[in-house]
């Protein structure tokens, strides 16, 4: 896939293969099968990771490494590479790499997929698997001084964790400061007006130009995966997704968990509930994109721009609708496995007319933003052709969502891997070919309008829904115990991109392993590609156009 | 048309109070300077804590200060107390006394500029402290001292963001000072004098008459091209959007101001506002007929105030609406665009004046 021209993906489509054909393709590389509910799983030896992945990438067309899940069993460590195709994300395959219990070493996939860099660092950080040939295997979420790997089985939570950085420094490590150097090292963040949360950018400047930028993340790490592993499927996990991407994208996140868990436990969601879910999720998308627009305007315009307040006002309108629907403004906790928690608010007519009012005024607002920012010459000067992210690079980094679509990658799980009610509705996937900050903004602004279309259709459907068929929840057992050792990876199109959940059940009512594939995590990894060689203001603009939420990056 | 030079403010005070001799002149000058300085500071006091908030709020669909006093006006003393009551934090490693002097140099330089500004009549009083023959050159000289202050602050703060802000301030001022002054020179060619009162009185002539209403020969009307150039360069000179690059809060935190707090911060803030008003005053004098306006000459000061506040409003409008240009783009606009245009304007004006006069 990497050899063929990317601007014409249909020119030489790699045929979809059955699991058996894939196994034949990989030949001796496969030492066993460990199928997941969503995809065939091939077990390989830890020293053949690069060979296997590059075969799958170049010959079978699996060009999207969605996530790397690592976990520890009683007798082994395991890394799972969840592969997909950007052309057809329903084509999935899992590459399962067991590693030795005493010396968990596995070959790094970084030379094949750039995105593996951060994912493997996270696996090393939290689980303790070492990746051979990784360019920079350091902790990523936890401080450098951390002792132990928190998601490993023998981790001692009570051991003291206070080791100062000086005490931790390796005395024979090379000293990087060079008296003759012309560059300047600058810490942007963790507290800075434009880092959108607690992000720390270690930048090296040559005058005003950025030579190198490295993101230091983990300031907002709250052990979300571990918390989910300690909650029961039925009720205790659902509140957490709201806290990942907390920029009012709550319902989109909840859907990620709902989708994975419902497929795992084989729960059918009533159609009526699917329509409500679709509507609520798109409202969240509008709210999230409005905030992205607002903060991007802040980053480019300066502190007191009118655009920010206007966009926040529009977000407030949709926030009120979400409040009516869910009873909450931020942490909705509205989805349940098998449906939603309650029906539309009464009186229904009022909710419908409020929603329609909002939809009616939205095109006018979007037009106003076009007048204010996208058609402003200074704004165009600042954003067009800055923060370039070519499509091949975006794919290699596993970038998804508006970031990938702004680079012309036509990838949207709502259409390509349908769930909810999306495939019954009329709407379009937006892509822009500019690959720059401006394109990413345009994609978001147009997606807002597409979301409005979806909401409008959902409203029409809900209004005409016969009263006796308004079934908001399927019958779900009080306690869910999926089959022992069932594994599933499911993703939805969240506000920032592909939000995936991997769950391995262990026969109890709590997940054995719960892994979150955060779109922001992968998207943020592309920042150096966009920023190196550009000016400081461009870095800030590129970061704004990535629209990251540190709550989701760090989890 | 050269009217008898109006009596200047210090002379008026000396005469009114009956202060004789050189000592009397000095005392009268000090009193006059004190009055003018306080007028300017009063503008700043209204602008900073109150007008700026109100204007920005109006542009961004918000309600601003309205809890304390009528229209929230008492927020002015409240904010003043609050700002001054804060702790003055002196970071380690700052280069004193440079670090302490920078916040004084900025407002001082801007205030000095008002020494030669003819602010018009208020009743019998002509609010102008001095009217030297090199007035316009002098006011630019005073105004450009401000960049020295920014460099001092940026360099002495021992902070990389401050440093970047200081460097940006120098680059920006170099790029825009020249077009600014060259454009102002076209006004001098029209007026034939550098003296401020001369420039103002040259604009009192009637350009043309529309329906019985005499349109004065304000240089903004005579040469709108020069006016736009001057306005743009002026925005960069005073460092407001879209040229607020030395501060650029979302990029380099607060630039040269980053390490300043409490009274030092207030002084910087004050200096910036005085600078905006000075920019407005220069604009009013060179292009908008100074204190001229409908009504008797004795309310000229009112018109002058209206003009500089209009300029202030304009800066706040830009702040709410315009994106910030990038530093390299700014330099490019300055050296490749504005400089060429301002020289073109100068030559054009010289030819026009040569042909017509």
C-alpha cells in the first residue's frame, strides 16, 4: 500500500482476504491463532513483528495501525497490534505478540508504523514490555522517576514513589548543552496560554524558528484504563468516558464503550435508542467542534477575539439542548448498555422546536465565522500552507478524524464502519486536500453543518415514531459476565477521530483489560512533522488545529 | 494663512497667576505639565480598567463591569487599588536596575510626547505646553524611546519569553518607524513646517464646499492614501492588533511583560495606553485637523478628545476582530510593502505640491 500513489486509492485496490488467505500470506510467521471477536488474531514470535506488519501493510493493505494494546497474563506478556485499512476499516486483523514473562522483550513496530512510537512507549510505561529497536523507549505518561509499571500484575501500589529528578539522573548520560550552539531551548507549557490544557512542549528554537519540538504528556493521567478495569460492565464504567474528552464530546465517548461492550456481550440496541444516540452524539460533535473553532481563533487572533465568544455562544445553545436531553452539562452519563437511560424530555414538542430553532440559526452562525475568520486575509496568511501534514504522513502516524480528513484522507467510521443510525441517514464525509491548518479548520466547520443535517433527520424520525414502539433500552441482564477470554476492539468516530476500546473479559463482571485508543494521542504525535522548521506562531496554530484534549491524550 | 501664534498654556498660567521672571516661567511650566500629564493619565485611567472592558465586551457579546457605581465606573478606583495592592515579585537573576527602569521609561517617553501636542482650546486656555519649530520630529523621537524600554524589559527579565518579546519589539519598531516618519514627511511637505501648530493651522483651509458646508483641508481628506499608510504604521508602532507581536499572549505568554507584576505591571500598562493616546494625538494633529471641529474654537479640546478616543476605539475594534500576523510576515509587510509605499507617497506628494503650489 505504501508503494502505490495515495491520491488514487482506487487505482490498485488490494483485494480483501479471508483470514485463511492472510495466514497463508504470512506463512511461517504465524505460530498460532488467537482470534478476537472483531478480527482474526495471528500469534507471532516477538522477533518477527516488523516482518509481519510490513507484509500485512504492503501486501495485504493494512495501512492503519489503530492501537497497540499491551497486557500481562499469569504466564506471559502480550502486545496486540490492531490493524485496519484506511480504505475499509471493517477489514481488521490483530497481530498478537506474546513476550517472555521474565524478560518481556518484543521487536518494535516503529520502523513500519511511526505511530507505534508512542503506543509502545505507553506499553512500556504502564505494562513493562521492552521494545527492541525502538528509537526512544522512555516513559511517556508517568514521570521519568516512576518505579514499577502500574498495570503489570505484580505492581505494588504502596511502594513509595518519591524520587527526585536529580536522584534519578544517570551520571554518565551525555550532556546535551552545547556552549557553541546557536539554538535556544524553550519550555512551552505545562502552563502556557495556548497549550489547551497541561501540555508541555520542549522546543528548540533557532531564532524564531522551531528546530525541534517534543511533546511531554502525562500531566493529566488519571489511570482511566485501570479505573475501568475496576468497574462492572453494566453500570460502573459508563461515567468514565465522559471524562476522557471532556470538551462536551461525552456522548461520543460513551458510545465507544457502549459499542465495544454491547458487541462483546451480544446486546442488540433498539432502533429508537439508536436514533436518540445518533442525535445526541452529533450534538456533542457540534459542541466540540465549536470549541475547537473558538480556541483556534484564540490561538491565531490573540486573547480577546470576538470569534471566541461567538463560538462559545453557539456551543452554549447546543449545550442547552444536551442538558435538556441528558440532565447534565458536562458529564452526561446518558448511554446505557442496550440503549439510553431515558427518553426525550417532556414535552417532546418543546424539545423538537428548540432543536429546530438551533438548527435554523446554525447556517447563519457558520456564515458569520466564514466572514470573521476564514475569509479574512490575515487569517488565511497565517493558516494556509502552515502546519503541513501530508496524507501519507498522517496515515503513518495513525491520525484520524478532522486531522486526517484535512489532509485528504477520506476516513470516517460513521460511514466506513457503520454503527448507530448513520447508514440510514443522508450526510457527507467532509475532506479537504490542503493538508494545512486552514483545511483542518474548514473540515470542522463543514462537519458542523453535516452534523446539523443528521440531527435534523433524527428529529424528524423521532417526531413520527409511534408511541408504543419507543423502546429506549434492550433487556440487559443485571450482571454481565462475557465469556472468559473473549477479546474485542471496537471504535467509533468521536469528535477528534477514531476512539477505540479494547476489552478482554476474564469471566468476571469486570474487564480483564480495558484499553483506550485515544484519537488525540495519535494526532498529537504528528506535531513535530507539522512544526519543525516553522515559526513559533505556526507551532501554536498547528497545535490548535490538532484540537487535542489533554484529558483524552493522557487518560 | 498664518494667524498670530496662540498663547501657550505655561504662558497663560504665568500670566494668570502673575508669576514673574525665569523662576515664574519654570513654575508655570511645571504646573502646566502637571495639568496636561494628569489629563492624559485620566484618559488612561478611564480607558484601562473601564472603557477597554466595556468596548471589548460590546464587540464580543458580553456584559462587562456593571456592578460598582453607575455604568460600573467605580471599577476604576477598585481596579487601581487591586493592581497596586498586589505583591511585586522580583524574579531571581533579573538585571537590576535595568529591570526597574524599563517600566518607568515607557510611560515617561509617551507622556513626554504630549509636551508638543496642540490639544486645542478649552475656554480661554490653549492646551499646548510647547510649540518648537521641530515639533513633529520631536514627538516621533519621544515616542520611539518606547522601544528602548521594551528591549530593556525583555533583556533584563532573565526570561526567554521576555527576550523573544524584546527582540520582536525591536524588529517591529525598526520596520515601522521608517514608513511612519516618511509618511509624516508628506504632511510636512504639504504644510511646509514641522511646527505642530503650523501643521494644524494649515489644515484649517477650505478644501471644497458641499451644500454650504465647508469641508476643511484635513490631510486625511487631501491624501487618504497617506492617511491609511500612517494609520497602519501607527498601529504597528504602538503594538496593537494585528501587530501586537511583542506581547502575543498565545505565543510568547506576555512577551517583555511576562515577569512584571504589581506596580511595575501597572506602569507598563499605563505606558501602553498613554502610547495609544499619543498615537491617536499624532494622527489627529497630522491628518485630522488637530483640535478643529464644528463650533467655536474654545471647545476645540472636546473635538481633540473625541478624535483620540475614536482612535482608541479603533484599536480596540481591531483587537476584537483581526488575527495577528506572524513576525516574519510583519517584517515583510514593513520592509517590502510599507516602506516602498511610503516613499512612493512621499515622491507623489512632492510632485503634486510642486505642481500645484
